[in-house]
C-alpha cells in the first residue's frame, strides 16, 4: 500500500533534498512539494494526506501553526535546523522530529515509524483507549488489549515504552507489544515507583537501568533511550541518588 505525503519547506535546497530521499521509499506517494505553510494548508484542506514532512521555522505560517490549524491532522514529521523546537513539537503529538541536515537513514526511520502507526490504526479500527483494562498498582502485572486479544504482562518484564502518538510500544527482553493507550495516559496508570518518564517519547522501568549518562539511559538487554536534562535530574533524585554508594559514611 502507498501513503500520500506532503513536503513543506521554504528553503529550495532543503525541499529538493527531502524530495530526493522520499522518492527512494516505494510506499510513499509525494502529492506536492510546498514552499510555505499557507500553500500546504490549502492542499490539506481538500486532499487526503497521510504524512507531512514539514520545516518549522517558515514565514507567515510556521510548521507548528500549520499543524495546530488542522482539525483532522495527518501525521507530522518535523525537519528543522533548530533542536530547541523538539519539546514543543512532541507536546503537539508530532510523530517525529529530525534535525537538519536530514539523512536518508533518519528519514527512513521516521517514515517506517509513521507507516507502522498507520497500519496499526487500521487494525484496531474504532477501538479507543477506554477499551483498555485499567492498570493498577495492587499486583505485579497488568492486562492490555491488542489485536489478538487481551494480554497479561508483568511490570518487571517491561523494559521501556515508546510513544507512537495515540499508541504506545512496550518492549520486553524478547518481544514488543503495541497498545492503543498514549504515553501520557500510561504514565498516569503505571506504578510511579517502577516507571519514570525520561523523554517526551519514552518511559523506562527503573529496575532495568544499567548505565546513566548525560544524554542516554542504557538499559538491560542492550536497549538505549535518550534522556532530557530535566528528566535526568528527576530520575537521579527519585531513584538513583539514594542508592549511590558513598565514599564517606555519615
């Protein structure tokens, strides 16, 4: 199946580079290449678009303002020179954020994530997050609904969770599960003593931390996720500082 996409960037060189990369991906159909947000807005108002690859810093109508203006939003993948926009873009539920210069490998990774999301959305149909079994703190396990039925999973088996917009992807040492619950809602339901938000797109099980660096958390079974400076400080205060061996006894 092919998915309709739109490219939006006010820089001609950047537009051409993104178009060149996307033409290499057989599952994409490039509907239009737009030089500004207003032009893109007119196309989005009358045409079905699955994925928008958009710059953020554009005159008159920025990429974020374009996304906010749409009642029915396609998936947005922002491609920008300014990394400081990352937090705000994820708050808008953008699927991904790429810092220029955008390589083919990075665009392909974001595109595969978008396609996986779209295919999963078709599978679940009209199911909503209210269909999920509530996650409680009383036991050592929880239940969730996926396409094959209701699955039981132990908290300890979850190593980390990645946001996919309305969905979340749960990783264990041997498997992954996709559930129709947003990361924001999962954070409210999972036991706070076991799980910590380390990034706009990631929650980790603190019992699986192997090494913490300034920018990443290395987890058991060779998983690695990014961590923001604010979340790193919160993680240190909540779960790590109290267990660090001291050089001197008090």
